[in-house]
C-alpha cells in the first residue's frame, strides 16, 4: 500500500511543479532560486540532453515498453520497491507530458561559472536517483556474491585438508 501512496504522491508532485512553473514563469525568464540553481522553462521535444529532437511520437513506443517492464518489477513481491517506485513515477509523469502536450516540461537549471547542466524536472531527478540506487545495489550484490564465493572456496579447501 505504501508503494502506491508514494507513487501517486511523486507523480502528482512532479506534474504539479511543472504546471506551477509553466504558469508562473515566462519562457524567457531565468529565475535564480539561489546561486547556481535557477528556474528556466524548456519544452523538450526529444530525449534527455537534447537528443532525438522532433522524434516525440517515436519516443513514446519504447517509453511504454520500458514502463511496462518497470511496472512488472514494481508489482513483483521480492523486488526493492523504492527504486521501481521512483522510476515508475518519473517515467509516467514524463510520458504524460509527452503524450498530452507533445513535449516534456523541464524547468530546473543548474549553472555555475558558465557551465550548465541541461534543464530538467523532478521526474528526471527521480529516475536519476533510482539508477544510482540500482548501480549501488548491483555493486553491493556483486560484492556479496564474491564474498560468498570466497567463503565457499575456503570451506572446500578446509574440507579437502581433512582427508
């Protein structure tokens, strides 16, 4: 039940912040929140980092396939729910924009000393954080597998020394 509440909350927080940003800020504005963080509107007609601009209708197909896999993982009982909740909420929120508006609404800009990260939104942040968690989980899982293997080899070596 908690995963569904978290999913719905994250989904609507993303859509609400996008709506609020696009209602309150003009497309030309760049509002400084604090040094290095700005609100600046961008309509993304492609993928992240400006890739595949103008391919919006073709991007929806793989998006829905990937979200189908993520939904499957989200519904499985033995999977870590936080990661899949973040990916599902972020992915569906951006798909909602892409499907109903024809573009994804981005409004967060990080810029410091002339270097800028591409404009993004909260849904992108959810997905990014989830992938970091997945990478950490894969690394720790690999590390745990290595420890088990070393332990098993040690036990085999110990048993062969008995005879």
